[in-house]
C-alpha cells in the first residue's frame, strides 16, 4: 500500500514583538511519499467508556535533507484522516521507517505549543 501525507516535526523559532528573545518549538508540516509496511489496529481499554484506538503501523518514507535534519523532533503523521503519534524511528537512508501509535493531540501548525 502506498503512503502520501503530511509529517509534522518541531523547529525552534525566536518569538517576535513582545516575545522577542524567547525561543519556542513550532510545528511544521511537510508532505512526503512512501509505503505502508505494516497496517495493524488494536484497541486498548482505558479510563474512558470507549476503548482507545492504537496503531502499530509502520510507514517507510523517502526522506529529504530537511527531514533528516529534524527527524529527532518528529511528532506525527497524517494518515487515513487523522494525525497519529510517531512512537519510533528507524533510519535507513534514504528512508525513515516510522512506527505509529495512538492519536496525536498536541500542537499543530498555527496552534500554540504552550511553551
């Protein structure tokens, strides 16, 4: 199965105006292509009434120099209509193998990181 979607990672940026001199992590998205290596979904019983959906999917993407520079700050992958947490990364140049976990609910481009 082929993959095409956005990948979110953090970069440090200095604030402007009254936040000048304060560095914050800002989420950036870029579009990448690759292959779905494993497509598995499971449900975990949590504290909620409904069980939580978890993925243990692996996606292999063709990474460029920008993504290799920021792979340690990868946060999520947009796939099948949702943002999924990146839980582990395997570096196999020119590819990155991303393992996905639960739904990502953190900051996205245009939102505040809370830092």
